[in-house]
């Protein structure tokens, strides 16, 4: 059986932000959107990770954690128009377009801790942006 993934994840550093702990998930995106876009458009922003979307199971596994604050944006490969061979600039441009033009299906702050490392990630999870919101898995009721 061959595994097939549909979602890419991009992780970039967000080390200089004041993490908006306590912000409701529905409002989190509005608070971080501009900063995310500015970082993605900044040529000096390094890609920490780009690849298939990881599961978040690093808690208490120090060797899998990096101390710091990060943005992780997850979107469907078909909506981004990039692949694993794309350049860092192409990847950041595609994700910047996604964040600038669409609201995520879900956003949250994830804190994972090991014995010596503590990783804080502001995560933006996008559904298929070409489908109406009610069509997202777990989406709302259809109107009509």
C-alpha cells in the first residue's frame, strides 16, 4: 500500500512575536495574519520545514523538539501550486498568497514540551480553498 499525502506544511520562525496566549482560536488568525504575510514576503525568512504535513506528536520527545516559537501553515498541495522540488522563494510566495487571500479552516497555538526543549507553534490549517466552506470536512451546515 502506497501512502499519499495531500497537504503540505510550511514552518517558519516567529521568534520575535508575543504569543497571543488565551486568544480564542477564531480570532487568532486575525491577530497573526499580517505578521505571517510579512515574514513570508521577507527574502531573509528561512524555511524551517517544508514537506508533507506532520502529525503533532512530539510532546515529551526532546529530540523531536526545537526550543522556539514558530508559525506552521498547512494547506492542500493542489491549492498551493508548489511541490517538494520548489524553491524556498516559490514556497513562501505560494503560502503568502494563501494566507493573504483566505481564512484558515482552523487556527490554534500548540505547546509541546520535552525535558529541556519547549516548542510553541501558531498553526493555521487550511481546508480546500476551492470548495465552499460547508464542504470542508467537519465544516458547517449548508445554507439553502
